[in-house]
C-alpha cells in the first residue's frame, strides 16, 4: 500500500466532518491491523474500484453513531440507533468517500465508489479485502471512531 | 426492483456450488427485501460499479460456512471465526460474483461492471442496511444448510 493514497482519505474525512459541524475532530492514532476482530458494533463499508481497488470501512460504537447523527442534524436528539441515524451515518460515509475520491483525482488516480452498506451486530469478526488494513483513529466531541483502509 | 439483476448471480452460485463444493441446490425461493435484512451470522460482501452500482451478499449460518470451508480445504473447524473459514467464504464470494459479472458483461456489452474485493463479516445479530438501494433475495436450500443470495442495485440506474 502506498502511503500517498492515505492522506486524501484523512483530509477527506476531516473536511467532511468539519463541514457537518464536528469541529473538535482530531486524528489520534494510526496503526496496522493484524488481527481480524473489530470491537465496534457499527461498520459502514464502501468499495473502491478503478485506479485503486479495495474497501474503506468506517467503524464506531452505536453511541458514537447516534452522537454523530445528532450533530449532523443540528443537535436534534437521537436516542435510538434506528433507521434515521443509520441513514445519516451512511450518508456521512458516502460524503467522506466522495470527497476522498476527488482528492485522489488531484494526484492522478481515478477511482469509482460503490454505495455504502451499513453492517451492525455484536461480537463481530471481519475481514476486509483479504489484505493488510490500515486503521486511522479519530476522536472528537461525539466520541471516537476508526477509518479502516484496505487497498490492494 | 427487477429480478434481472439477481438471475446471473443465482445461476453462478448454483453452478459453483455443484462443481466446486459438490453441493446440490435443491430449491430457491425469491424474496423481495426492503433496504435492510438480517443476517444468519456469516456474510460475504462484494460490491460492484459500472452500469449497475450495488452489492452482492452471500449470507449463511456459521455451520454452513464451516461446512463449505471444510469441503474447500479438507480440514475441520471448530468456529467460524477461524481465519481459513473467513478466507474460504471470501474466495467463494469472489468466484461466484466474478462468474456472474462475466456473464452479465458478455450479455450486456457496454455495461462494464467491475468488482471490489470481497469482505467478510461474522457475528451475532448482524443486520445489513443499504441506503437508497432496493434488493432482492433468493434463498437456496443445500445439504450444507440455507444460503441466501442478495443483490442490491442502486435505484434509477437500471
């Protein structure tokens, strides 16, 4: 995996989140994932095809997802993780991927994305793209979440 | 949504199950699904873009996944969370969707579908949710257990 393809994703995510009102969001860590277990119960997966082939997964806890959905809708309370926050989080992932893809285009890589799919469940084991996954941690007022990037 | 999207995937699944896994598919029932469905515990996801945008899901129970992995590798497994079971599932999803996409592209010149690499999710109470995608499922009965095939295609892009 080439590191020059990672920054467009980090910038894409920070741009979109700032635009949606998550002002305090910061990148808190970067790691390579060797194990398969994800400790988060909400995962949104978006596929990449074209100049880059792989998957991008946003993963977080249910509470964080509710908080983010609430911020996205101008502070409206989101007590339950039902259809509305699910839809909001999917839209967030879609915007992040779209923004990242246009950043990638600037460095000469044409990429197409698939629509987002949200997977939620308990004690999840996941394997993304059968390749090493780079995990970038973000944290803000809404809680912390991970951006997993698996590129072939 | 029209069932035309799922037919190539069903055809590919039946032939791969028969030729590669020696599993006869006895019957298939179609189900229209909304924008979400509940998993049996083990799901392989392959995305596609091009003339159609969407996702292909191969969904089964943990036991079925272990059975399929065993017939591919010849080993036995105690839990579906073992790496080889996940890898076998991913490979099966890749082969089936690869076959289906080839079929679709050959019959529809200019559609030019391409696949994303497969991902596997397994766990308890898994549920899938697709925004703005409507999907159609076919439930296949095999000797290894029930296998659900779900194809979700973006609306307005038919």
